[in-house]
């Protein structure tokens, strides 16, 4: 199975062969990387809706609209700034190792990992909204976290260059 043909096949392939997928995206222009980041953030925002709806039902003192407004601010405005900062920090830290990572490659690895884990985040949001806190949610969140770290790490490894 090749990782070509569009975003969805590449996202799915990222869970199986993340190095190959990220290496194939290495020529991605900077404006497209920003689109990838914002698409991931939009999916993350949508993924939070079921949990916020559940919480609004359980505690009506904070309405759903207010909860989603806060999530909108955090996910669409603060998280992208944080993502750029983390990518810059990883670039700086890579200088302490024999492997160099450019700013552009660091952003690609991080932003792609966020987009690749987005479908799992949708599942986590559904579990949070329908089942609520408990073992099922913990397992899905652990899968999301492990998948993100695996894809991000593989992306960094694929794009880093020896000094």
C-alpha cells in the first residue's frame, strides 16, 4: 500500500509506516504545513464537542456554548502558537545531538503527527461524550498519545540529517 493519492490514505498509512509517509511529504510548502496544522486543530475542536455536551448536561451552570467557546480559543488560537514553539524547541534540542533537524522539517513532523492522530482523537471524543470517564476513555486516550509519539518520533527520525 502506497501513501499517495490524498490526505486520508496518508493519514491511515502513517499508523503503519510513518517514516515513509513523512519522508514523502518533505517537499511540502510552508503554507500547506499551516493548513495541515489548522486542519488537525479543527478536528481536535470537533472531537471535544461530545465531551462538552455531556459536561453541559451534567453541570448546566456552564452552558455548552461557553464550553465550546473556550475550546475554540484554546484549540484554534493558542495550540497553533504552542505547536510552533514546540517545533522550534525540538529544532534547538536537535543541535545537541549528531542529528540536525531544520525548522521546516521539525514543523512538518509535528504538524503531520497531529493530523495523523486526529481520527483517533475523534474516537476519544466520542468515548468521552458517550461513555464518560473510565477505563474505556483511558485506553483510547493512551492509544492516541502513543500513536502521536510514535508518528512524531518516526517523522523526526525520517527528516533528521547527520552533521
